[in-house]
C-alpha cells in the first residue's frame, strides 16, 4: 500500500471522530506494511485532553505489543501533530511520521515549531507532510464551518424575551440529577413567532448533515413533564449509536412560557412540532410518545411518513372527538380545574415512590411561580372531546393513518398503575395501530412510564433498531 492508501484509512478514522462530535482527526499505525492500530480524536467524549488521534493509536499499539517502544513503525495522521503528540512519537521511537494537512496554530512538525528536527534529541524520526493535504484540510474546514454556523445560529436565535412570555432562569435548572446534556434553542420557526423553544439534540453529528442507517429517537413529553422525563432512556438510545432529539413544548421545561392560558391550542403546538421536524430534517425516526406527547405526536407521521420508521408508544391516546374520554382522564381534568396550583413534584413522588426527592423537584423547576403555569392550566381542557374540537379532525385522520397506512414497526409499553391512561385505554389504542404487538406491561409503573424506562428503552433498541 502507498502512503496515500494509509492516509485514506486515517481519513476514515477522522470521519468517525466527526460523527461523534470530535474534531475530525484520524491516525493509523503501520509496521512492515501492516496496520497494527488506529485512532480517532476523542478528547470531548473521553473527557481526556490527551486523547488525540495519534495518542489513541500509540496507546493501542503499545498495549497490544506489551512495549512502549514502537521501533520500525510508521504513523499516518490527517493533521500535523501537536507538541504533545510529537513528543510521544519521539519517545515511542517511531521510524516515520506522515501527516496530511498542516496546522498553522499548533503544528509541531514545522508549522509553529519543529520538534522532529532538533539534533539534540537522542532519536530522530523522519517526517513527511502534505499527503492528501487537500482532502484532509477540507474535512477539517467543513467541520469548523458547520460548528461556526451552529454557533452563529445559536447566537441569532437567542432572541429577547417577548413581553407576553416568561423565561425560567437558568439557575432553576442548575445541578439537576442525571441531566447532563447541553441545551439547544430555536426561535425562528414561523409558528413560534419569536418564542424560544428548548430541545436536546444528542448523538452523532453526521446525522445532522447526512442520512445513514442509524436512527433518530424523537422523544415527546406530556403535561406537566418536560424533556427531563427521558433522562433514563436517552443514554440507552445514545449507547446504540443513535441520535436523540427531545424538545420541550412551549410552556414547559426550558422553553418560553406565554403568560396567557389562551396562547395554547392543539393546532398551534402540533404545527410547532411539524416545523421542528422539518427544520432539523429528522429522518429514520422512531417516534417516542407518552401523554400529550402522544396526543400531538401521533398526528405527525401522516404528514411525512417517509421520515418515520418506528413507534414507541407509552400511556397516551388519540382524542378523536367521536369516542368518550376515559373516566380517569375526566377525573384528572377535574382535579386540575379545582387545584390549578397542584405540586408537580408531589404528583411525581406519589406515582413513583422509587424517585429521589431531587428528581421529583426537577419537575417543579420550570415553574417558579403561578405566572409560569399557563400551560399546566390550559392543557387538560385542550384534549379534544367533541367532534368539532380543535385537533379532533386531525386526530381522526391520524387514526386512519395508523390503521391503514402505517408501515413501520411498533412497540407499546404500559404502566399498569396509571389511573388516567392505563391498560384499557392503551388496548384501544393498540387496536388502532397496524401491526402493533401486544403491549409490554410494567406492573409497578404508573402514568410516567419513563421513570422506569431503561428496560423499555433497551427493548425498543432491540425490537425497533437496526
């Protein structure tokens, strides 16, 4: 194989690093014409400032061979090594180093300094640069161009708060247990009209630019929850190598909260979700829904069925207006009407005794006082009850879609202790979904199935993934 052939292998490692959100640098280590180790950048995900591509390859080869000396080895890397990596290469006594693109900021093979040419060192490693330099450079340039674009977009979209809305202070969300993900915001969707919507977007970056066989799990919460509800399921989806998008509906979580109850409507929230799917260009999706996440979310796939390949549905319903609402829901709606300031944390604690106090408190975090609770007051009354209710007609269309046109795979999970949308309601929904297998019942789970959702997420990866 030629130097260019080995550099192509290094480029493949660099592209894998980019998919994981790392700066796209890749390396391969060769001895007597055989590749003995590979490496891609991993400082961010590995929480390790030394985890450069070259270091990954050197470590792997040294550990495999039982010797930190790597005589007669040649290392091919897509970017000129930094001082740290150059030092490690010299200590390893590599025979030769071949790099692709020069690094004018930190390059230690001639661009900033040249450690390899120092005659005082007790080992001399030959260096050659510029192999597939253009291809290596374009990969880096595209990566940083995309990153700058995302940063500009984030800055652009951090619009001033509308006069008719509130924004929960960031301090309210400080130190939430088991919720380490960076916030993302969008406010230029037409239906948002300047309101700022929060969403999580985790997983391989390449899925935001190009389509492949991996999946995107679109996780939609209900009332009075937010994306925190999926914290036990998201890591399972990410571990499978997939992308996860979990928005907070307007009025919930870290999204802006209109002051007036009258802002909220079925059609308005559905339109926001449709526009979000289009803007993020989500494909190969598994729709993950519960509660209002299902009332709204189950009406989405018929608008663009080619984007969806699976359904994970938990304790929810389709409210079509021609079927009476369940007694459990009517009781819930009456409770909300009589007790509009109900304690959200207490609600979660009562139905999920396994939850820690700080986890329950995280569900109160978005609502510092009653002014932030318009969505909590409005949503129970928004469930379509009559045939002419807002959302009823589109829900009937969705029912027809799921019965007749749904082509994807489905998984249903039911919290048996749910008094609102429990097993009887879910069995009716199952009958509406073409090809939906018998529900997985969690005997001890209540309405918020996701609080016991790790096992369900693993089952979903097995049955809906791939």
